[in-house]
C-alpha cells in the first residue's frame, strides 16, 4: 500500500509540541469522565445474540469522551463484558481486565476462559470477575474503517517483494490511498486513536466497574497499554501481568519496532522450518532446514507465477505462513497444509490462505482490526516521511531477513502520509505507588522480541521477569507450562512475586 507524497523528507506533523496545558486538560477530562462512570456504573444485560458470548456472560457499555481535553464534547460507548467470579465471597478480589493485543484486538472473548473451562485460569476465575472490552475504534466500540472489507481481504494481492522501482511506486500509491481512505471514512476519530486515550478509557472502565484499583493482564500490544497505564496511573494499579512485551523505549515506538520484528520473525521461521525438517517422516518437505527453506522459495515462486486457486499469491502465503513463527499451535496445521500441496493437493493451502468472501462478519473484523492497528500506530508517535529512509532501511533488512520485511513495510507505510498530527511517544517509567508488575516473555518471540521485556523490566522498578528459555510462542500465559502457570496464578491471587527473576524451561514442543 502506498504514497506519492512520500518524497518529502520533512518529519510528519506531531502534536509533540503538545503543550503541558493540553496534557493537563486531558488529565482533568479523564478525572471527570471516571467520576461520571463511577456514578453511572454498568447496566449489565444478556449479550447480543450475534456477539457469540454465551450465558452467563453479561455485556454492557461505558461512555467515554472522544477527546479527553473536552470531556463534555462528543462521547462514544466502549463495549464491555463480564463473567462473575466462581469462588466464595471470601475468595473474591474484584475485576480482572484483559487486552489481547493489536492494536485492534477485541478482548470480549476473555470471559469465555470460564465458560470453556480453561484449566490454566480456573483458580484466578474463583477470585476475579473476568472482564473483556473492545478498545475505542474496535469491534463494537465506535468501530473505524479505512476501506471496503471485501476489497481489503480479496486476493491475490501484489507480491510484497518488489522486482522494480515501478513495483515500489505502486505500493507507495496504495499506502497513500489507504491513509486517505482512513481519513475519509473515520477522520473524526483518527486524531484520538492513541494508546494514551485507550489507557484513559481503561481507567474510566475501571471506575465504572466500581474498582478502586486496576487488575490487568495484557498480551502483546496489551503490554504497551499496561506500560503506559502504569506510567500515567501508577497508584491505580493493583496487579498487572504483561506477557510478550512491546519494547516501550520511545525510540522503538513504532517504526523501529516493526524493523525489529522483521529480524525476529526470520529467526523464529528458521526454528519452525528446522522442526519441519526433524519431522520429515510426517511432512516430506526436506530433511534439513536448508531443504525445507528451499521448498518455501519454490512454493512462493510458483504462487507468484500462478496464484493457487486464482486467489493465493506470495502475499497470501506470507500471511498464512507467518502464523507459524507467531504461535507454536500453528506449527503442525501450517506444515500439514504445505505438505499436502507438495504431495499434489493444493486445496488445504488454498483454504487456509485465501480469504472467504462469504464470511462477511469475519472480513469486517479483519478490516477493522487493520484500520485500528494503523490508526493507533500512526497517531502514537512520529514516523519517517522520507521514502528514501523507508526504502534504504527495508532494502537493507530484506537482504538478510526476507520473509516479512517488505510485507511489514507496506502494511505500515500509510503512516508516512497520515492525515492527523502525531503524539510524542510516552516516556514509560515507574511512578509513585506502582506495585510489582509481573513480566512474562519467551526468549525467541517473533512479534515482540525479548529485548522489550528486558527494557520494561528496567523501567518498572520492583517488577519481576519470568523468561521461558528456548521457546518463542507469542503469548505465554495461556500455554501449559508447569513452571510459569503457578507463578502467574500466585501473583494474581496474592500479589507475591519471586525474590528474583526466574528462567523456566519451555512448554512442550508441538508434535505432528
């Protein structure tokens, strides 16, 4: 996707010159909104049938201002859901809020950890009401959009790896058009689609729940929400678990973060392909990493020449295959579809990688998720506007880390021509009253590299870091690991952390 205007080497406009006065107005507005929400509470009702949330989960709404500097101005409603704690009155400790990441992920499925009998969370569920929410712009909370959802998912898209300057120009034009589409379809909300505003919303939800302090689990981008919440509202935190951590250094948000991902994804892809080679008896894709990797190059070239089923080219393949470096749970399913293709049956690969144009709700959700991801990352911090810089950085990285680099670049390039001012990234730090925060991270995470957990650990005094060694699945706390699960549970139930940082052995390796 991309931009004709990117030749300008000027930095994108920032509200970084944002005055202390504006910040004070927003802080005052957030206090007013929280007081209102505390008074109003939440009118819990059965969830709408099409939300896919079974009883006894209840749903409700919390009203927040679009612009916290004007708390009496335009308001939006944040969708929330809850399942009551399963324990005795003596065991109950209030509400536990959850964010799964993104930006753009919905947290509404969190209470289903109780209705689906998730064993890892059973003891925490005795103590806490599990509360999920759709952040502003997401799902049922004033959703934003940038393009028609069917057009957004339809394939095959152009190969992200450019063969020529003309390919790059086409992608730049597409990115600029995407940014323009966001401004046209969602312009009113775009200036306010920031992490700091989502954090203020989170504090208003806390107040609406009648909670004096926040109990929070954040995964992936949810860790950055937690980091910024802990910075802005340190004395409002009771317990906080952050899992698979975004590096909160200002210099990392968000341009650099995406370059770091490209490197980490290549490493984790190698881990997975090595595993595929070790199970050649099951997959027949090669006995060594090099042989398996060559099969990927061959598949990619074939799909570029003739998209599988007319729908799956290199862009769709990258999208499908990247779930393996993301999540160990995808190792076997992706390998199976690939193996079937190599044995002459392309259908499982087509089914896995192609968009289902009949899945209207799913496609709306995909487009909305991408719109929020783009809006938040573009608004949170300055981005380079010089195409030369993007081109130089991504061309250089692509030489060593070809799997994701260009695909990731085009996904983020709308930020180079974004229409609204940018904030300066938050200086994440320990404020007065912040309790110990529990940090959980696998060593070889592709989406949020390990250095991010180390950086947040340094910034949050008194925090504890649990490292899952020789592992790389993204989102550690929902995996079975007899070393990690009890430590997370103990912290949530008692607030206690180990006297020092802990290294745990990895969870079980996937089996074919």
